[in-house]
C-alpha cells in the first residue's frame, strides 16, 4: 500500500499530515479489552515521530495505559481530506524540561495552576506505524472526482494512501 519510505521520510510525512489537524481521538484499551476514545490536543510531533500530550496524572487514560500502554491516535481533517490513524505505545513523564518546552498558556483552562500544577504530566506516544489517506483536494473536488468515477464506471481512487513505519 502506498510508497516505500525511509524512516526519516515516514516521520516527515507523518508530521506534515497532522500539522494542521492538532486534535486527535486518543484511544486506549480498558481492562476488558474495550476501546475508549477521547479528543486530545497534540502538543507536539517531535523529530523522532513521537506524539506528545498534556494530561492529568490521575486521569482514566493514565490508569488504562498503566495496564496496557498500546494506544491509537485518529486524526481527521475533513476540509483537506486528510485522515491518519496511528498505533503506538505510550508512557507518562513528568520531565520539567519537556513541560516547559511544550507549555501553552491556553492549557490553563485545564490546569489553572499552570506549569506548576501538581497533577500535570505529559504522555509520550512512541509511534510504531501509521496509515494515511490524503486525497489532496477540498471536499467539493473530492465529490467531483467521485461523481466522475461513477459516470465513467470506474473505481474512485484516493490520490495518496499508505502505511508509514515509524
């Protein structure tokens, strides 16, 4: 599926795809093997392709990842027709240096005590693989291309799909 990219190229493509999306559905696995998703804002996709998130140390997601640290991140940008799903493993960290690096004043909405909030921690998702669909067109263009395929009795093909091994 898609093109074969080096790890460096795969990380670059992943960072480009999710650059404008920011919010993803962060999905954990509970004790019974069920999936639970919640929207989370991505603080950073670092140079190694890892995704970083701020969270509360005592949140349900932290309890779930302490038992099963496999997570899924689902990014969707409807306006640009970009969709990315990621599988990775995650760890919680309390690195003051990383918190200072990634801190955004808007986070005070969730952490009123700011960077010094004792509940504040970071979750680092070590991305393992990602699948993406990128039609590279706005919604109207995509619909036009779908209609064109129907009229011509052809199968509609996405322009850019693939798997990224990160």
